[in-house]
């Protein structure tokens, strides 16, 4: 395990573990193609990661648009959230996601 590499395990019905599949994992698995992570936030069925470059990556359930990609399609692996740069912190709720830009502006998805 390298510093900044996120790992996940457990239920994966929506792909919220970021492993590229919907298979559950009883042991920690690396989140695919994602490194240099400084913060992670996970709700019941989707996950977010904030990288040190200020970009936000999202995966899992997207039935309410909580991944912020403009679709309602679940993502099985991390996808960069378009339009979110210079982010300093993230959060997740049941079917929504939040991000705060360095300027203090709050973004809400879902």
C-alpha cells in the first residue's frame, strides 16, 4: 500500500467500492486507478475522493445524479467530476454529494 492509495471493502451492489465490478469484497481492495488521495467520503451506495490536485472523483450509485457527471448511470470505477477544481473538502449524504472550493463556494450534487 502506498500513501494516498484508497482501499475499500464490503457491499458493492452499486460499484461503490470502486473496484470496476459489482462483486462484494470481504478484504480490502485498492480503488482502481486512483492515487494521491487526501480525503475520502462514502455514503451507503456511492463514494467520493479528493486528490491533492484539488480534483474530485466519484463512483457507485448515481440514481439521483450524486456523482455529478450529468447522468443517472452508476459508475463502477472512479470518474473525475467535471467542473470541480480547486476543491479543499468533500462530503457525502444519502443521495447527495458536497464539495467546497478554495474560494469558499459550496457545490451540491444529487
